[in-house]
C-alpha cells in the first residue's frame, strides 16, 4: 500500500513540475512553451530585499530588442538585458539575466526619493536571475530575492 502511495505521489509531483511553467489555459500557445515575458506587460515593484515599498517603480521588458525600461521614483531608466531560459519548477520559470548599460534620466527629486531610486537601480544592476509566474516577477542575486514585482 505504501509503495502505491509513493508511486502515485511521485507521478503527481512529476506532472506538477512539468506543468508549473505553462501559461494559463486562455493563453496556451500551440507548442505550450514555458512562461515568457510579454512586451506589453508592466510590472510594479512591491518589495526591495524583502521589505515592502510604496515607491512607484515599474519595469517592462522587450525581449525582441533585449532591453528593459521603466519608471523609477523620479526618472525613467533603461538597460540592455539578456535573458536565457534556465529551468522550470513549481515556483515558476527561472531565467538567467544579465543587465548592462543601465542609465536613467537626469531629473532631481527629493533626497528620500533619490535614495530609493539609487538603491533600486543598484539592485537591478546586480540581478543574475529572474523568476517568473503569471502574476509575479522576482529578480534574484545569488539565489536570494532582491526585487519583487507584481503584474500591473
């Protein structure tokens, strides 16, 4: 009996792992590929290093042009961004990410807002992985969450 339960449990776990990164049924492609960032998606920052933030910071990806862009607390920003699919798990789809040539506008703003923006841009530049689910995007550094976004 225990052997049957173990086999069934393993089979269910395999099915879960295989389907973890599939897109929702309403957007399944013919080849049923893992989740991918969409050009029109805008992601809103919710935490930095695990601490909630009320800063109005967004990020968007253009995988065709290999770029990212967004609005920080005071300035728009942009960077070159190379993404490569790594693996799937029940937590989401993991991508390797390399951010380069990060730049932002010259607008000055209150010191507290500039400090948040500077910290955000510094963390963004350090990201080495991206974990994607249908409604959440997490940037990681050395397998630790540094920035978390929710689909807006």
